[in-house]
C-alpha cells in the first residue's frame, strides 16, 4: 500500500498500526522464516531417534505424511457436509426483487 495521505485517511485508525503487514519486506521475512523453520524441522526429523510403538511410526517422514493425510481428509469432508447441512440460496424466503 502506498503511503500517501489519501490511502492513510481511507484506513480505519485502529488498523493503521497493522499496515506494516502489507509491506514487501515483511512478507519476505515471513517467507524465509517459514522456509528456515521447515528446513530445520526436516533436518531434526533425520537426526532425532524416535521411540516408536509401531514399526511404521519409525519411518522417516511418517508423521508429516500422516498429518498431511489427516488435514486433507478434514478439508475434503467439507464437500459432503455442505450438501448435508447447507441451505439453498433462497432459504430465508423472499424474492430477489426485495433487496
């Protein structure tokens, strides 16, 4: 966001303190912080010995793969739940002319 006077006046006063989140430098910092953290966790997974209860728990990357599958399952469950719990667009009655 450019820092001219018109843009600053268009932003709510309570939101002005968070404008640094839109700067390119902050976005670059967050990207590299996540990249370094991910690489550190991958390196730790290769070094740390796990005391696995089941044999497949001791496989390299098992927990990452299992977490990815669980998250994918949770996200994909949203489609059937939408059909089961969702309402039609005109559920609350009225026609489009009432707007």
